[in-house]
C-alpha cells in the first residue's frame, strides 16, 4: 500500500498547515503582532490572507474590531510598498523564485499588460477583492507605475476590505463569521463590479 501523494495534494496539505498556523495566533498574547506581520508579508509573498486571523480576532473581541482592522490595513499597505520595492529594485535577482512559486508567469504577464491603461483600478481591485494583491504590488514596481497613485489605491482598497470585515462582525457578531469565510469574496467582487460600472457609466454620461 503506497502513501505517495500527488504534488497537488501535497501543496494543498502545505497550505492547510499554514492556514492552521495563522489561525492559532488568535489564542495567544501575540495575536496583534502576528496580524501585523502576516498582513505585511501577504502583500508580497505569504499565501494566506490576513482576513483569516482578522475575522477570528474580531469575533473574539468585537469592541476592538476597528483597532484590528486599522493594524491590518497599515501593515498590508506597508507590505505593498515592500512588494513595490522588490519589483522595482530586485526583480532581476528574485524573478525565478517568484515565478512559479508565488505566482505564475501568465499572471505576471496579464497584470503587466493591464497596467498600461488601468493602473489605479488594477491596484484598487486587487487590494479589495480576492485577486492576489502580491502579484499587483510586485508587478507595479517592475512596471514603475506612479507611486503616489499606487499608495492611494492601496490605502483605499485595503482599508475598505478590512474595515468591512470588522464592521460586519462588530454589527452582527459571531453568526456572520461563516458568511465571511464562505461568501465574502463574492461580495467584494460584486461590490467592485458595481463601483467600477458606476464610474464607467458616469464617465460616458457626463
């Protein structure tokens, strides 16, 4: 009887272990520093989004939900700056590791092409939705897009995402947790489609 696993199964098992590791910090005195570091790292290379720990912390102490969201937002934007710096200054040295490990060549090429016309919206959408933010931050540095614009889009998108999570838990409590963990990504996508559609409509009308 063989115990060999396919590479895909091994990968899912590895990600699940990281997920559980992230979640365990919620029950430790180091929960907030862990949230800060995970939020920072996720913006350039870490595979698990900080929402996992943010949700657990907000459910555990609803009164501090805004504080948790603030730390998460600050760290994520700073991590986005780090990703931008990696792309701008160190890409030639690290591209072989990132391509195929953190994201694919196809993802990288698609984002690079989109930046030519929609730089602000690409950053905002990735910051707010399930699109891997790390791909966007690093590619932004490689393409050398406008840094103040990158920061503005990141601050708006990341803050909107994390404060929305915190606000829902603060308002509805633990019962909203399952919804956030299973359907929140669809809500962010739908919200983004409506927002962008509204701007496009306004542009053509006025």
